[in-house]
C-alpha cells in the first residue's frame, strides 16, 4: 500500500513538472529592460532646481544699485505640473544667522522641462568696505503635502538642489 501511494505521489509530481514546462508559451515578448543609463533617468524625472544667483552693479544718476538675479530651471526631462499655491520661488537677504528678509517671491504652477523662472530685484549697492555684507538665497518652497497629493507630475526628483546661497563679494 505504501509503495502504491509513493508511486502515485511520484507520478503526480512528475506530471506537474511536465505540465509547467510544456505550458510556457514560445512567442512571449521579453520583459522591458530596467532604466540604466543616466540619460534615461534624466528623461524620466521632474527636477526644478535653483541654477544660480548673479549680481550686477548698475550705475544710476541717483546712486549705484545692486541687481540680484536668481534662476530656477526644470533640469529634468518631464514637465512639472501642479495646482495653484503649492510652490513658490523666493529670494531672501540673509543679514545674520537670526535675521532674514524676504525680498521677492514668484508663485508658479507649471515648469516645463528646460523652462526657467527668473526673479530679480534692485537694491542700494553694497560698498566693498562693508564689514559684513549680506548673503542672498534663492529657494523653492513646496506645500508640505506635495509628495502625498496623488499627483506624480509635481514630485521633485531631488530636493538637494532647491536652494542656493551666495555672497556678492565671493
């Protein structure tokens, strides 16, 4: 009886093994390859980034002015599309560790791949002998729930490039 049961189990398992190998279709398409190149990753990301801060001294009859210009660009390959009031670009003057002054802000809703936002302001020029000239910072500020709002078109791929601080004399 045990021999008969063992033979039955053996035949059953052999039948399952044969069934699994014979059912595999011969005309199946290969699985898509994983994204591996840097270019492919770039093309599949949304990445608004602060790309720079520049300073220009403007000579005027009423006194020199300092033009501070900040730039934000979508350096990813996909368009950033969001709702109103979920993201803002801000320009700050940092006078000390405890003293900051917001100079300008620009809200945006759409930032296509390669598109750039420029914000600029003119201030009284800082004299080169100033002991502690202020720094200037451009920052992208997002609504706190931007990553959990179920909109995959407004998820920033990298947050480490969302701010940049620079001094006009460095």
